[in-house]
C-alpha cells in the first residue's frame, strides 16, 4: 500500500508538470498581453512593465522561472519583508531559518495583491461552498437512495426517483435564479447574493463565525443549488447498488441464520452497497469543486470563480496558471483518497 | 428443384436463411426497443425531443418575430397572465399583450428568442455526442485493439488529460479560440475558420471545446468494451480465416460495442447542453445576438428581482429539455441493460 501511494504521488507530480506545460503554452498562445489597454501604453512604460514581470524573457525561461518559484522552497535567516515579491503561500519558521514555499507570483490585474493573497482569501470561500455542497449531496442522496431501495416499486420509490431525476436535470444556472427568486425575493428567507464568512479562517479554510447571520443565511441556498444534482446521482447509485446487494447469497445466508431484518440491512447490505458510491465520490468532488465556479457566478459569491474568468480576459497569467494547477492538484488527490478508501472498504482489492 | 438451386446466396441471407448472428443482434435491438416503448417516461422524453426538434427546424415559421428585432419602447413589458403569476411585478410593469411571455431589456420577444434558442441547444445535443464519439471511439478502440505498450501509453495520456479541471480548461480554450481567430487577414485557413464560426453564431468553437474535453470518457469506455470483445471466439475465428485488422475492427468489433456507447452518449447529452448554456451564461459561448438559453438566463438574472419572467422562462425551457434527454437516456439504458431484464 505504501509503495502504491508513493507511486501515485510521483504520478501526481508528472501530471501537474504536464498540466502546467499545456496551460502555459495555451495561455501564451492567446494573442494580447496583460498590459494591453484601449489606449496603448507608451513603449517605454510597456518595456519597463514587461521587464518588471520578466515577460521579456524567452517563454521557456519564464516557464522554468515560474516552476522554480512554486516548487522550490526559499530559505533565509532574516524574516521575509512584507513586499509582494517576498510573498508565498506557505511561510513558516524552522529554528532560526525562515522558509517561504509555493510562491504563485503577483497578480497582473490587481497590482496590490499576489496570487497567494487571492488563494488565501478567495479559495476558502470556494472550499466552504464545495464542502457544503458535498454535505448536501451525501445527506440528501444516501437516505433517499436507501429508502427507495428498501421500498422498491412503491409510491415512495417512484416519488424519490422523480425527485432524483429532477435533481439531475436541473443545472445550477437554472436552479440558481429560480431559488433566488423564490426564496430570496418572494419569500425573503435568504439574502439573494453574497457570502457571509470573512477572513480570518480557521485552519485557513473553515469559517470562524458559524452563526446564522455570519454563515448559514448565505450558505444554504448556493450549497443546495450546487449539491442537489450530485445528491440525485448518489441517490440513484445507492438505490441501484443496494438492490443488487440485497440479492446476493450472503444476504440470504444472513437471513437464514435468523438475523433481524434491520441488522441485515445495516450490517450486511448497506456497507457493501456503499462501495460503488465511494468510487463516484472522487469524480463527484471534482465536479463540485469546479462546479463552485458556476454557483459563485450565479449567486454573486466572491470565490475563485470570478477571479478565474476575469483573469482569462485580462491575460493575468499567474492567476490562470495558479488556479488550474491548484484545481488539478485537488482532482488528483481526491481520486487518490477515493482509491485508498476503496481498498479499505473492499478487502478483496489490493494495490501493489 | 433446379430453380431453387439458382437462388443467389446473398438473397438467401436477406430471406433469413443465413447470417444467424445479425439476426440475433436485430432481435436483441427490437427487444430493447419494445422495452423502451413500454417505458412511459422515456416515451414522454422522446416525444418532447421530437417536438423540440420540429420547433427548432421550423423556428422561422413558429416564432412571432425575428430573434434580433429590438423594439426599444417595449423594453421589459409583460402580458397580463405573466404579471398575475409574478405578482411582485404588478406595480411597475407595463402591460403589452403583443409579447406572449414578455420582452427583454431591449424589447426583444422572449418567446421568439426561446424558440430560436432551441436551435442552439439541440445542435449541441446532437453534434456534441458525434464529436466525442468520433474522437473517443477511434482513440479508445485503437488503444484496446492493439493492447500492450500502445495501450499503456495511450491510456496514460488520457489519465493526464483527465486530471485537467475540464470546466476551467474549456473556459481557457474558448478564450483562446475567440481571440486567436478574430484579427486575421482574409485568405488564410484560420480566417476561413473564424468566418465559419461567425456564421454559426459562435457554435463552432463550442463544438471544438466540448469535443476536446468530452472524448476521454468515451475513449475509456470504448477501450474497455474492445478489450472484452477482442478475445471472443468470433474474433478469433475471423482472424483464423485471415481477416485483416481493419476488417475485424469494423465488421466484428465495432458493431458489437456500439450499443453501450450510444447509451452512454445519450446519458451525456444533458451535460453537453448545460456546458453550452454555462459558457453562454458567462459570456464566452455563442455570439450575441444569437439566442442561447444560457445567455438569456444570464441577461435575465441581472434583473431577476424586478422582472423574474425574463430569466425563469428560458430556465424552464432549458430544464424541460434536460428532463427530456435524461428520461430518454435512462429509458435507453434500462432497455439495453440485460441485468435489468426480468425485474420489471
């Protein structure tokens, strides 16, 4: 298992290198630069700006410069200055040595912030939204699936599966405006737009204020809008898998030895029926994490989504690179975690 | 006696005398179709899709007004029944019965735009699967057919592409296409492509974007299918009598794996539709004034508090279309999935 994980982590590095190379090539192939304006800047200023951000170097040099900034940790004996150049996502102190690691560079369009700042302040919001949506997906999806499988071919089953089809069919850009209008405007239960939690975040991710006004009021609507589709997928998968497991021989054995029905369902059927559900959690997490983009734009949430879209139109190279790399990293890690959980749940699976 | 002997063997086949394999496949297909027709939800979905296709084809006849016609004095008007439903609109909305669903912020008829919008969504619904099938099946079946090192390398490439956050990637691609192919001199290939895209209202690049990001799933699926069929006796038999790779591929393997692939593509159609809607929603999809439901939802979302009809009607159109394709896809899967046989 250990060797398997190490191999997968090496593979992760390779994937990130390829992803970064393709993204870098593609975004520099887009004509126009970060400092193009309606009214062209004087050539001297342009040259200075390009020199300042190393945009006058050959592309390959720029690429390796970027990679080394992100990958290689910087050591110094003095505490780093607060200037934008000395910023990094990870800053910590080991003994008397200050370490800076993962510097994603400056943002071209918002000159006073670095990409690290954007990650520190906007990424937690996207993360909170994604996690909440995953929570919604699991808490609605699994009970719905189990319930409709246990009551197969009854009115409850049909009702639950109709709800599921509804969830699959209605994308966030439809559900978002509908919910905003019904719950935000007509009923006035939730604020139509915005996000409650503000920095500082607990552990860099979780909101520090979990009150109704500080978090839940804003979080419920977008999380449901984003999570409902996934909950429907989970519900259908749980139902199908449970229906299949219930026909297995070991369930019959459990019944034959006189176990109570509740015991059979919980101990024998449910645990085994969850295996396919776990396998889909990886791709689903990926879909939710990137899906937060749509939700953020629909609900006016200040997460990563808006920054990414505007960074592309502004040719803000470091923001584009950083965002795509970070999300690719999440995707690969999510799939790795799912594979490990999979082996744990199903002892027949062995990686070597 | 002698007359019977003269019968062309090819005719024998047509009469049902030979080729038991194709006959069996056909009956399987007919069987699946029978099950599909018995599935009420699938029939409903299929009927909605047929109606939508007709509306899209005859949009010029069905729609009351051209989709780009602006009547600025009629901006944001709505008919009585709409105002009655959305009662918050009552105090300030100007009533005009000339627009069945109301007009948007520049006085364009919403219903006509929704009708023309069906063209965009349905084109994506049909072209998207074709592109991803073409690329994915070619790639996947080559990989599965040759196996070994070729398979290993080709599948590692797919693994890497899988790690791309596809939504982010498609946004980047769209930006790339939109800007690279705009300022060009006439006469070049790139110029011709951009002209074609202009004429299609920006749809061409959406197809390319979807095609480039959606084929990986198809490649994996068709590789798996080819791997399972490759070792079957009939393929071995074909090989023994000296059939070449191409012939084995096209007349023995592909016909036997096409069912699950088509089912998977039908199930993926809602994803293509919503991708286009999303791209248009954030403004990098179709070019205005081409009506896309996503762009209309986005326009309407700006004024959702004051004129909810402008976003809710195109949203309903999108949702109903997605419902229809989901129902049909589910029905197809159930009809073709042998494991569900006998459970109903």
